[in-house]
């Protein structure tokens, strides 16, 4: 029997008949041009091996994912269960159980301002005539408040500010503070740092700009039924020519006919 036939019979064919399931590997090299990686798998059917030029599964056109780094843990899936057709399907969190949310946390990314309005309603039903109901004999009367911890409640609300919640989706930089978030209230946040960016507010039907705003253009026009310009300090207008085309000007509540 030729050496080629022996290799096929003793090495290739046995592995071809074994179905390989999803494994966890460690990236030892990433090729940013080809979007492939060399991955070391410590235990696959009792053996350790290195897969070269493993393709990374793409979720589709239009979204660029953060590239892999040396040392990242990844899931490897084998097409048709064949060891000769590996592909990387995702990144493994340090616990190797669920996708990591560490890099998704963005409490210092984007806008910390809230759309929540103050509730001005008054409490109409008193729990007790006095703060301490000494006459109460019903042990279950305040059961909903016995195990309440206001500090823990506040901490939980703060933590939710820094993650994607509900059905929210977005794009974020895993290291810097840039983020685009489609919020559950239909608003869209686009920020580069805390309170530096813009919010397209669905509730108020406004486009809100946070941070210093400047624009440079040959022509810049604002078309609106009403325009309000407010400044806490002063308003400065400068130019080689300033043209005001209007029928009436009001200064400090006094109409000035022109």
C-alpha cells in the first residue's frame, strides 16, 4: 500500500467519519485583511490542535464588528461536523458561559440626561393617619415595604443606565466613548462622549444638540415658523454685511416699526 493510501486510511478517513461539535478556542493570530484567525483548541476529542486561517462568520453587510485580538476566546463550529471546515461564530466571555457585557457598558458613553418628567400628582390615599401607626395590628399591612432597600434600588437604576436594556440596539466602540443607540422610546442617541452629541427625540419631536455647536459652510439656512435663540451670557453677530429683512422688531417688549 502506498504512503498516500495509508495516510488516507489511517488519518483522513477516521477523522472524516467523526462528527465534531462546537468547541472553544484561543486566538493566536488575527488577519485583519482576510478576516480570518489562527486558533488553538486545547481539547477536541481528547487532542489539542491549531486551526489556521479560520473564517469568521459575518452577520451581513452594513455592520462592521470590532476585530479579534490575540488571546480572545472564541466559539468554533464545524460545518457538517467536519474538522476540515471550521468557522468562528462568536466571542466567549471569561466565564465561558454567556456573551460578555463588560465592553458594552456605556455609563460614561453618550448622554446621561433623562427624558423622565417629574410627576406632580399628589398622594390622595393615606396609608396611616400618622407616620407611625401604633394602633395597627395587621402584620401584613406594610409587607410590601418591609424588605425595600432604597440604596439598592438606586444602584440598580444607575447600573441600567450603562447597558442596553429592553429591545434597544446600537453600535458602540469597545474602547472609546462613541455610541449610536436606538432607544425603546424611539429616540436615537449619537454621542462621542458624555453629553457631547445629539439626540433625535421622538417624544418631543426635536433634535437636541449637546456640547458646543459650530458649523462651517458656504451657505447655511434655517427654515422654520418660529426660531428662539437664548443665551445666558451674550449673543455676538459678526460679518462683513448683516441684513435684517422684517416688518417689525420688538426690543424689551416694545415694538419698533421699521
